[in-house]
C-alpha cells in the first residue's frame, strides 16, 4: 500500500506497508485537513502487481 498527499505535503508516493494478509489497514500520522490518495497492490511470485485505482480521503 502507498499514499500521497494531494495538498503537496508529501510527494511522491510513500510506501506505508510492504506486505499484509489483512483486508484492512490502519494508517497513522495523517494530518487534519490534508487530502490523501491511497493505492494497493498485490504481491505474487513474479513480484508486485500494478497498483489499483486511487482512493481519496480527506482527514478531518
């Protein structure tokens, strides 16, 4: 999973976890009022798959 701040606080994409077998993941350290985009990818024997479409979140 990776994230990027749409408000340019962080750029480029930052990896927030390398692997997980869970269907949920808690992200910490997000700033209030900042819009983030998140993407996930799968890990297979050949390596990492392409990242999925971004999901946007604004921290309140």
